[in-house]
């Protein structure tokens, strides 16, 4: 297990872990937040193998479609 100390905003901590997906690269950690656990699972499946930039772009489109 690796623990990296960080100041995580309380608002993010309050969100159910089932609605978050975590991605990391050599220089960053991204926490993607979804309306439901099912949407999170779909995003993880559909974005498997993408680069960070591809995943960021996909997330923006994914969330926009979900909010319509």
C-alpha cells in the first residue's frame, strides 16, 4: 500500500467511494466523480486503456451526456 499525504477537500471526502474512480500517472492523481456507482463502473470499463488526456476528454463527454 502506498499513502501519499494530501489535503483532500472535505466535500470530496463526503462523496460515497462507490461514486469515485481514481487514476494516477507519474505526475498527478485524478479523482473522477459520478452521479451513481453504475455510471462510475461504466466509465471505468469504457475508458480502460486510455491515456490521461484521452480519459479527461472522455470524462467531459461522458458527464455531459449523463447530465442531459
